[in-house]
C-alpha cells in the first residue's frame, strides 16, 4: 500500500512512452473502439459517468417554485439519497448507474468527509453557479481504457463558512471570492491526489490512487475508496423494491445485484471496511424516523466523529475501504484497487482474489502506453508540446464529461408513490409541457459539476471535437436528442433541464455535417437518420418562430443570454415583434445545412433531390428577407435586430454584437459536379435567376474553382457586404482582440447603446469580463468577452468563403493596418489567437489564468489546464464556469486543424 511509486504521477508524464514493448503496427485503443462500435465488446459500458454534483439540480428539486439550490443544498447531500442519479469525486459507474464508485478523503480537520466538490449557486456564487475547488481531467481515451484525474485538497480545514460569508457580501460589480484567495494553499500545504484508471477488460478496472504531501510537515490523510448502489428501491414503484447488497470482509467489498451480478472492490494493504446504507438520514434532516439505522452519512459520522453509525455486521448498500496514510513531508503514498464484475447473476460463492501485483502493473503500463500511441495518431506532429498538452486535456475533459442522465419528467411532475405528492403548482410550472421525456442515457455534458445536465447547442459543439477521437459516440449523441423520447411531438429539440422549452440555436444539422465529414463522409445512414428528424425541427422553427410569415425569425435569447438591451426571451417592453439577425442567420445556415445533407444523400437516393431544391429555395427566401425587412443596415454595414412595433414602425436595435456577425455562417458552394449529378437542382437555380432576379445577390456568385470547375456561392452575405462587415469584425477597436473575437464591439465602451421603450430605458455597454447585468441571473456575459463557439463558427465561415474566393479576395487584417490577407490566412490567425489563450507565452504565462500567480508560476499547477466558459475580451483571462470543457474543448479542434 505504501510502496515507492513505480512511475511518475504528475501531469508531466502524460505523453511519456514507457519502455514496455507494444506492437508497432497496432493501435489497441482503435481496436477497442471498433469492437465497441460493432457490438463485440462493450468497452464503453463502464466510464466516468458519475456526476460530480447531483444536489442543486432540477431533477432533485420538488419545490413549488423551482428553487433547486435551496430545496437540495450541499449540506443535505451527504445525508440524503438522490432520486435520479448520484455524485462523487473521480467517480465511475456503469452506463445504467447500477453501481457507483468514487473517492472520499478526510484531512483530519474538516467537519465532513470530502465526498463531493463544494460550490455556491445563484446569488451565493456572485456570478452564478461556481465551484470553489480545484480539480482537473488530465487524460482519457474514448473507451476509458486509461483515465487520469487530479485534485488539490487543502491540509487545513476547508473554509466552507468563509467562502459562503465573503461571497454573500460581494455583488456583481465585485470579483468572486475563490478558494485560492483564502490563502489555504500558502506554503504548499495541500495534498495532490491523482487517480489513474486502467481497464483490463470492459468490466475490470485497475485503480491507482496517489496521494502526495506537498507540505513541509508530515501529515495524515484518510482515503476512502467508496462503492455503492444507486438507490432505486425507496420510491414505492411497483416491482422496483428489491435491494442489492454489499458485504465487507478484509480488504474487499463484495456486491450482489440481480442484474449486474457479482461486483468486487479489492484493495492492497489492510484497510478497514465500513458499511452503511444508501438511505436518507431523515432524523438528521427533518427529525423523522428513517428506513435504516445506518443511513447514507454513517461512514462520514463514524470517520469524522467516531460515532457508531456503520453496520457492525459489515453489510449494506454503501461501503468504503478506510485507509489511514501517514505521509512524510514532500513524499507520497499509493493505494492499489481493483474494481471488477466477477460473475454474472446469479453469482455464487466468494470471488477469487484480485491481482494487485504484476498483472496490475502490466495493465497500467500497457494502457498508458496505448493511450500515448492513440493520441500521437490524433494530434499532429507539427503541434508544439504545449499545444499537444492542451489538446489532450481538452479531449480528456470531454471524455470525463460523459454523464449518466436519468429523468422521467412525467414521474417527476406527478411524484413517486412512496413520497409526498409534489406541490400542485408544479403541474403548470417548469417543464410541465415536456411530460413525454424519459431520459436514461449517457450524455456529453458541459461540465460534471457546474453544468451537470446536457444542453442542446453545447452538445452539438462537443460532438465536433469528440468526433476527432470517437465518431461513433459523437454520432450517437447527435441522434439521441432527436429520438422520440427527447424530441417534442411538435418538433422542438429540448434545450436543458432548467427549461426544456427554451430555444437554443439550431446547430444540430451543422454539427452532424461536421461529424459526418470528420468520420470520412461515408456513414450515409447516420446522415439520413439525422435529416429525417431535423425536417420536423426545421418545420417547428418555421411555424413557431416566424411570426410574420416573412422569413425573418425571432427565437428569443438563442443561447446568447444578455447580448441585447433586454431579455429577448421575455415579454417585450412594448407591443410588437423582435425580428432577430441571429435567428434569421441561424435559419439561413440551417437551410443550407439541410441542402448540403440532401445533396450528399441524393448520391444514393434520388428522392432527396426534391428536398435539396426545397432547401435551396428556402435559403434564398430567408437570406433575401434579411435585407428586404431591414435587418441589414447599409450605412453602418452591419446586421441588427429590429423591433417591429404594433403600428408597423421599425426600431433598429443598433447594438454591434455577435448577433450581427452570425449571418456570415450561412454559406455553402454548389459545384458543376453537383449540378451535373442533380440536374433538377441546376434547373431550379437557373429558373430562379431568370424569374426571381431579386435573389441573385444571395445565389448569383459564380467563379472557377482551383480545380477549374465552375462553382456558385450561396451566402447570406454577398461579397460587397462581406468586405464591409469584415472591416468591423477585424477592427481592434471593435471585435478583434489579441485572443479572438469579442462578442460585443469595444466601441460600446465609450458609446453604450441606449433605447427608451414603454417609458423604460435599456442600454448595452461593453463589459469585457463578468456582467453587471442581472439578466439570466447574471450567470454569463455576451457583452464583451470572447466565446469559443461563436469564434469557431465564424472561423469556419471564413474558410467556407475562402474555398470559393481563394486568394483573389483579400481584406485588411487588422482593419487599418495596411496589410491584406486572404480569408484562410485570417482564419489561421484567429485560430492561433484562440489557442494562445491556453498556451504559455514568452514569459511562461497562460492568459486564461490572468493574475492568479499560483496557476501561472507554480510547477505543480501551471500545466494543469482548465477550460473556462468564456474569456476576458481584452486580456484573455478565463471567466464563467471554471471547469467547463464543453464547447471550449473546440480549442483541440483548432489545434488539430491549424497544425494538420
């Protein structure tokens, strides 16, 4: 147990190839992926699907008014059984979350075990939900055959009360008070805890826990690897009251489950097995009798207070192996564990001893070497060492972000038979129109703590990067949200659990095309399945979000939260309709995406030709309407939202934001080859140009491509408008920053936009960091910071236009610099700026970490990469959700593209 470490445990060794021999001609991880995709061996069956926060979520909220953080706070989490899923640190589970395994720690000073990460939400978090701990996802293959996780745990008592009280005193004009601000990491008084997972088989995991004492004094750490069964038996559902069992004996926990079979957790050394039940401690929470004498927090109370709250018979549904490690200053200790499904049901007899010696070493070394081999084939050799580190950790975050998601909305609205009925108001409140949804799947989530639920347009961006390593999973994810148990009967894609009915940008088709292309442009069945469902969704948009029937669209906030002067999802301050440039641009892009899908599919099924001509025409109508209805301002050379009042008066909302840049993304090309293969499409295009000349500006661009073939450009932004629009976008006094494109023009710093409506004044000013606006709870900011997904879309749009114009179109970059560059060169430079947010500059500093010296200079912190939600518009510092990989993992795709 306390043996000398057999290989380095730090982040610096992630790309080190071991001297253990492996076949030079094979890639075992790709073989495992192929086996999983073919259904031969389910290598994805076990993975990091255990959330890091289940408390404070909508699923666990049975309050009348949707106060999730108050109804199920952090203080309840250790004592209260979850209804829909579970949580833990460095956790894994099966893809049905029958069992859960995670790490618990105790430094001897905290008032509770460290079983889950702490953070604040809503008003308490200052700028929204905010984790107050530091942990990182260092590595993961797509089958989770190899994973690595790191956490820095203070040796002093965790300052729960200080974090709560200080943040409560701070408002939106103040910075958040973080754990590092308390001084608790001064003099390196912390534990660096690393957990490595290596699979010997799909259901056999070797687990190495390394705890390093970074302080200058000897210290003791309690380590409790914990295994439990998710509580599915307490809710009074017919036929679902059977209870599994865990038994502790020596250095092992043995589980029996009627579906899973026999499960073994065995550790080296001489830990003490502690058992209780995954049941609510109703007496502690509400002064009521509970279902068990040894409830969920029994292990916590026993270790921290010595209470007799664990079952002396060592039987229960939650168990831990209790290690007490005395670690000299500057040294480390390790614990070896093996988590294995040892027999299918019905299991009989005790399992054989787990191999924690040479066999354990062989698996660990082999999987790590195989992971290095796999990523060497993914990350281009031209990438710098630092870029490769960033890309690999970005992908690791996406892999660790896969989470089991269970939510039967109808059952949640009605309540369980064994529980008190929910308040009547819930039947007409949050998500009441989504009663058809019944989720029981593994999803890619933005973050397992700060966003522990899927978000539709986030997920679409995730899939683009995921496809670089696991196209099978990426395709499955895109299809999942279109299945009948998610897609609303009216055709709407669910947004996220706080409000499934919110409207996210329609990027599903765009993402599906990207994934299709990354996967080799050969899975036509996938593309057809996606398209069939997206036809329903496109029709929903046309029927619900084009109020005037004039081919300009509304949509609400469309994922951009507070980008406008008022909440675009709420009732307008005056009677009228808000016609949105981004909504219209998204729909023009959507039409072109479906056109491209139809063209591809028509190669194999000529019936899709009619669909192609339909979306060609629909794009033309939408793109032309943007100009006819006044969204384009020719004087300002910009697209604006327009408020159409009840009397027909138009009020342009002249906010120069990313809303007015997104129409650039509506672009594709039609080649001579396509026209020859699909003569009906070519004929329809010629008919349009002859009989509907008013559409020539959006479908009339024609030129020879680099291969000598003729091509046409379909673009919402014509060449003249594009040059003028790019002059704004590429201006350092407006959108262009050192680290990418801002979401709001910096011109609004000195000249905020202000409009008076209904006797109220609304304004938008440039705010490069956290927002001072209370819109959407102040939980994000689109009024100046740099956001990765919109940058990525605009870079992609530049490359799409460059494929048409080639080197013939050059624009000043930056504006007024006197230097002209091609669109491809500009796309490359914008990519490099975004990548530089994460990589070390000439002084060895990473812009994302801003003025946080610990993260910038300390050798134990500076190469542990976070992937923040968004970035300061001027200095690039990371903002918003700190751990969120989600769409920020697109930086990996930028690296792979730029260095290809």
